[in-house]
């Protein structure tokens, strides 16, 4: 049973949602959104697979889904997802994380609080820190 961090809480998910859409790193978000079309706002969960530690294409897919295509539902990172990834995944718009087997869920959840601020603009915080500090 996969361990899931969602809304900054730990869950055991017995089975994936029936309408789960899974994107691979090789998928073009534009083509997927064109295929899904008007159903995009009604999808509850889109998962993006991270097949290995060094494959960062899913981060871009997450940002594109949030920023360019306006996806508001649950955006889940699956595959090789570990504590060290969570903070950046959250900045890219992911709001749930299916941890890899053997990963300590409490320790991974603590990883979301490793940094109190992000300097650059992101899907989670579209205004960069220097603008927030100077009120521009």
C-alpha cells in the first residue's frame, strides 16, 4: 500500500483513484491537455511519474499544468519520490506525493518545512521574494 503525503498529512492509499491520469516524463503536456480538452478542470488527480532520481522533466510538466494550463486539481508526484524532492516539487505546483517504498513518511513530511522562503517565483508563490519584501 503506497504512502501518500497530501495536504501536508500522511495517508495510506489502498488503491489509486479510478480516474487517475498518469503522465510520463516523455509526455508532452500540450498534447495531453489537447486530448483531454474540456475535461481538464474536472479531473480530480493527475499524477506525474518520476522514473529515476535524476530525471527532472516531471518538474516542468507540473509547472506547465499549473501555470500554463490552469489545472487546479490534485497534482501528484509518483515514482522515485523522496524527502529531498518534496520542497522543490511543492514549488512546482505538486500538492501530493506518493513516496517510494521504504521512505520514512514523517521524515519526508518534515522536508516540506526545510526552507521558510523561496527566492524565485514559482507555481506555489508567483511573486519573487525581492518583490514581496519591497512591495512592488
